[in-house]
């Protein structure tokens, strides 16, 4: 027997509840990490019944995947759009890192949730790192980057990105000049990939200034 179609109003309510649970969990994960949370704490923060939680998610891991995917896709779409038509691997890397750092500055709660929930974050071969890996491969082939190995460069860049992202999104210890600090980190990452300091600094400042302007309404 065919199941009755879900009415638009019921579907909207379901989607709204789903979003409320994810949003509440994002805040809690950003503050304390996933392992320290219980389902009861999540449902209390979202103001929903425990049974409602299990209507939407199988378990905490399922919820974590939903949180990470939603934030990651949003950020990846932004980086992809920013790099359309950009061929210089160094500029692409500067754009990607600056987008992450501006996200961490502007949306610290969501940024910390994302950084805590990235599966296989430091694995150079995991799909989540495909963009970074691709840009490093392009840069190495074009001799724009001078690196010991692709995997080492990917892991080093990821480490810089994640550490700086967590620092920039730390609400308990605010960075006094976050955009300037972020530009310095982008430059440092580019130098680690083999660029000269002056070139790295120029690209980093340009990228951060552009991302900062994009934040202005």
C-alpha cells in the first residue's frame, strides 16, 4: 500500500524541527565537543522530546554527520565560487584559507562545531581534503609550490588551517586583531608551501581584505 504523501505544512514543520535540533547541537558541540554531550542535553537545548530526536536521527553520530555536512557544504560552496576562473594555485589556496578564517571570525560557534566534527580531518587522502590536495598538486606541477611531498604539504596546511580556525573562533580568548592575524597565518601557510615571504604576504593580505569586504552588507 502506498504511504500517504506528507502534506507541505507537516513537511515544513519536520524540516523546522530538524533545523532546530541541529542548531542547538551546533552550539553545544562548539562549546564542549560531541563526546561530552548526552542526547538529553541536546533535546533540552532544542526544546524537543527525546522521541522527537530519534525521529530525525539514529544517534549522536548521525546528528554529528548532519551538523558537519551542513556547515561544510556551505563553506565549500563559498570557496568554490570564490575560486571560479582562478588558475594560480597560490591564489586559490589564499582564497580557501581566508574564507575559512573569515567564517571562523564571523560565525565562531558554527566554525568550532565544524572543526570539531570533521571526520578524518588530518588524513591527506580523505575526500574532505580533496580541494586542498588538488590545489597543492596543481601548485607543485606548476612549480608554484616547493614541497617535500604532496601528503606532507596537505597535512601541514590542514594543521595550520584547523589550529588557526580554532584560535580565531575561541570566544573566551578573543584575538585582538583577527583579520590581521588571519592574514599572517595565510602568509605563513603559503611560505610553508614554498612562496617567498613578500609574495605570500601580498597574496594573504589581498585575500583577507577581499573576504572582509564581502562581509560588509
